[in-house]
């Protein structure tokens, strides 16, 4: 792997993949008052392995707000800020 995260064998940059999924998650949430995280996983088109990371990152940045969490602290309902 190259120092910038690009896999030299197949030239895939995982940060670009996560950015694509970030856009899918945010686009899916647009126009909705509250979104069940389950629906994001099932219907946004984003790769499941990036959804939680995207939600966590966007919450830290203030782009989304968590409305409800389960007993383990995992977001179950989110909204755009």
C-alpha cells in the first residue's frame, strides 16, 4: 500500500470509496425529517462496511444529529442538522 492509502496492486483508494458512500448516505437522508439507520444500510446504496463510519464522522462534524441510540449507544435514528 502506498503512503497515501492507495493500494498499488489495483489502484483503489479506500478514502475515495468512503467518500462515494458518504455522498450516498447524505443524499438518501435529504428531504427526510428522521431516518432509521437500518433504512440507510438497506436502501442508500452505500457499502455496509462504510455506513457506520460515515455516520460517526458526520456526527462529529455536525452534519447529522443522532435522535435515538440503542442500549449499546449505536445510532438507530438520525437526521440532517
